[in-house]
């Protein structure tokens, strides 16, 4: 399973839509992810991929779309890879 699909699967688990329906340009507000669920999402990604995001990169105003989270997560996966 690709890391992108795994990330989308984690997002879907906190959203009201299925992973097949999630698009890269979807904004979190449109798929049922509010600020509290964003915190849950970041924790879930850290646990799933055994990474730790730097607090300075968790500015929710910059993490608006599915693509934003995928890119951030992939960045940390490549650091650990």
C-alpha cells in the first residue's frame, strides 16, 4: 500500500466520507475535519507512520487540503527513510 493511500485512509477514518471519495484538493472543512479533528489526525499520522511532526510545521492555517497533509507527512517519511 502506498504511503499516499495510507494517509488518505487515516484522513477518511476521521472524516464523514470514504477514502475513495477523498480528493487531493479537498479542504478539510468540506470533509468534516475541524480543528479538533485536525489534532486527532496529526496524532494518528504520527502513530501510524512512527514519525513526530515538528510543532513549527503544524500551523493549521497552512494545512488546509488533503494534499498539504500528504506532502508534510511524506517529508517526514523521507527523513526517516
